[in-house]
């Protein structure tokens, strides 16, 4: 018996294999769609076309998610080395061409201490040894304007309000986080699993300065007011490491996003605080972006953000105190 004919390669699109690879990794249509920056229906449509070309189902669809069929597992194992080899070939092509300096302009607030940015930049530098990183200090609202004006290539921020459609500017969810109180291990709250916002009444608080993110600062004060709490703000800092050092020295306790405390001295602990709006770190980009440097960096940032959340380097604020 002759083997069944292979699918016509001319009908196969590279994006279908990219979408398949993302879904095979995430095993969730929503997360896979976010990873490749397309809508879930668009991803589902391309996966269905790929299955039609292959001639057999690649995934088992279930209410709680998806699983790979034996055919899907075989395709995954076959194309992963292909993508790795393709990346090597593209890198070799860049090296063989005229070497030039690449510039990547990033908008972010340095205070936020985003745990996925350093590893993403390190991996990017391996792909583009001559890359020059230019950082612009700006909050999410300013980043959207800067992207539209081509002042930056990509931004990372926490919008207080979900940004609406702004022409060619798109966004993607990276990290979810709650608020935490960072304190010394001899603090009265150090053994607590969670705190309420009203329990911060009278607490000596160190907070991010309003200049770090004005809308976010105002929303925090609004939450305090709504809870009937007049916060005792003893210090406002523009540098997270300064705030952490002041806590260690005994000035007060630092209120901040959980991911800011991904790495703190052993003498300190943090505890989730209920009553504040949850934080969602997003990536902002131009939807018509074609620069491979920018596209590669966005993909690396998405991967590292997921790794950070999975490994607990970007805690969601769910019980980090002893």
C-alpha cells in the first residue's frame, strides 16, 4: 500500500506552523493567541486549515483546554528543530551581511523593576550583538503617544484604564499582579498571610512617587479614601531599590506591586494587601511593525514574562510572607 500523499507545501503557510507551535506549547487557545499577537478566532481558523492540510486532527478540544493528538505531538517534535535551525540561518545571514548598529528604543518606568526585561535584553543581545538600547522613562499613557509618533519602538506599562484603540497601536497582556506590603521580619504584620487596606491605617508607608506613574498614584490614594483611611506617607521614592533599602533600615514599610519585590533581602518579607485595583503589565507596540529587531524583542519579552510568572519571579500577591 502506498503512503498517503503529503500536504501540498505551496498551500502551507509559515504562520500556521508558528500558531501551531504556540498552541502546542500553551495548550490554550487564548494564551496562544496572545503569544502570537492575533485574535483567538484567527488562530483557531489557521489551526483548522493546518489540520485540513495535514489530513488529521492535531489537537483534542476539551472544555478545560486542548491536548495534542499523537499526530500533533509528532508535528511538534518535528518542527521545533526546524524553527531552531531557521533562527540559526537568519542569524548567520545577518552576520554575513554588512554589520551595523541596531537601536531599540524602549519606553518603561524604571521604578517598576520588571523581572522579564533583563533576560529578554540579554537574549536579544545574543541575536543582535551590536544592539544599542535606548530607554525612555514614561508611563503607559505617554508610551502610546510616543509609539504613534515613532519616538519609541516598544513600551511596557500598567495602564490604570484599559487603553482604547489608538490607530495602529496594539497591546498585549504580560503579567498579572496584586499589591503587597514589604516590611522587616520583626514587623507586627510579618506573620500575616494577607492584609486589608484598612489595616494600613497609621502604618508608616513608603510609596512610589507620583512622578513615577501619576494615574496609578492617584488611584491608590482614591482607594485609601474609599476605605476611609488617611495614609501616613513618610517617603515617596522614584527608585524601587531606594525604597527597599529604606524598609531594611527601618524607616517604614513599602507599598508596591508584587513584581517589584521579585528579589529582596532575606531580612524582609512581603504580604499581599487586599483593597487595591489589580495590576496588569502590558506590552505596547505598533501593529504594522516590520522591524525584525523589534518583533524579536517583543517575542522574547512575552516568553520571559510568562517564565517569570510561572517561576514566581513576578508573584501575583498571593501570600509571600512567612
